[in-house]
C-alpha cells in the first residue's frame, strides 16, 4: 500500500517508517519543516510539507498525490506532561487534526485509516484487578473540566475514524509509551538525579515499547477490522513504582526515593497518572485479529534492550 503517515518524524513515526518499508509499503510523510523533510528523504519517504492543523495548507500540499491509507500518529508531547494543559495541543490534533486528515483521505483516495488513541480514555481512576477490554465504556465524561477535555478529544478522534462513510477506520488504544525517545530519556535523567520520586499509593499502568506500538500499527493497517478499536500494550502491567525503579536501574542509578502520593497534587495530570489511575489492558483482541504480539513482553525486556 501507499501510506500517508502523519507524525512521520515523531517518536512512533521514526519506528514505523522502517517497519512499513520492511512490510513492502511506500510512504508519504507529513512534516512541518524543511529539516523534517530532509530526514524523511534520507529514510526513503516522500515528504509532504504541511501543518496538519491548517486544513487548507494540508489539502494544497496533497493535491495531486494519491494513497491507499492514512496512519495518524501525530502528537505534540515533547516532555513528560505534568499539568493538564500540557496535553491541550495533542487534544487538538486528535480532534481537529483527525478531521483534517479525513478530508485529506478523501482527496487522495485513501479508503483505510489507522488512528492513535490512548488507554486513559477508559478513565483516570482505579479499574480494579480485572483487565480492561475494548467493550468497556470509553471516553465517558466525568464532570471534571480538564479531564473531560482529553476525553472529548479521544472520543472525537475515534468517532470520526470509526464512523466516517467510505473509510475503513481502526483505532489503536495504546498503553503508556516508553523506549529510545526524549520523554523516556528525560524521565531516566530525573530518576538518576532523584528528582522524580516513586509514590505511595502508586498507580498501575500498561506500558508499550515504541517498537511494539509501531508493529501494531502495521498489523492494523494490514489486518485490522474496519470500525474496531484495539488495546495495544505489553503483557505485564506494572505499578509506577516498579516502572521508575526499573528505569533507574537501566541507567545505573539506585532506586528512586518514595514519597506520599499527595505531594504530587500540585501537578494534577502527573498525580492522576502516577498515583490515581490503575489500568490493566487486555490485548487479546489485537493478538487474535491482528496476529500481533509484543517483541518486548515487559518493561524489563524493553529497558534491557535499550541499555548501552
């Protein structure tokens, strides 16, 4: 297939480009900068210079191009989010950005669309010991203004992709990303300097290595069922305390200090992620439908592979 990739120079995009090529697909890569265009050319990608959030510019840049599918991996997260407002640009990419890409899909003749969604759409709370499946309510509003802004964006993304006529749409509900990328490196640096503590009580998360996030996108592109969402995470949910301890060990540092969870309340998004949310993702549907399995079944496997 010929694939239009949004987020082509992002952390998943850089993992996805070689995997798409290895699977025999060709790529049009969206980028906003000449530097990004040069990077894409070196990777064997045809660059398209346009801002995803500028619909008219995007459609002008794609005029005359054609593709079979669109893969939406665009985010705007350059550092670990501490406050809810740190996610507002990514909320916009999920909402308006998805709408612009669907218009682009119609222009270039793409009939298939794979979108990045996120596991916290199930809710920033304790989901108990039973793993969460795709049948659970997703992006339900809570009455919390700032959290609901994220929920509306995830709902808008999925509704548009899964319900647009003429589009075989698939949504990937990724767990918490980690891997050889700036955010993980920043967290590792903070743990090394003992500036990012573990908390008690600790939240529980379902991680996914960037390599495995990319391989799931390739599998969804080729085998995903239209109108369906898939949970994508590794096989071993972990408490944040365990994640930070493993991250510290991977860079040769001692265990992080442990503090009461309430100390994170001045950083409300980080508090809800690290101390409140407990989500175990069930990924059986992806394994069954997509034939997908993580190359790194746990954070310990993934972090070991990253070690110098």
